[in-house]
C-alpha cells in the first residue's frame, strides 16, 4: 500500500529539515576532530 503523496512529501520535508539542521553540527565536529588528530600526530 502506497502512502498518501501529501503525507509522503511532509515526511520527506521533515527528514530533509532534520538533515540540514544536523549537517553543520556534523561538519564542525568532523573539522574539530581532523584538526585535533592533526595536532595529535
């Protein structure tokens, strides 16, 4: 059974919004980890 298109779109938008919100945090975390590792070695 296929989901309702509007409901699917709303879920997709919500997931996309969460991903966009998490992206800067992950990028900053990765950058800090890379610089930390570089300083460590």
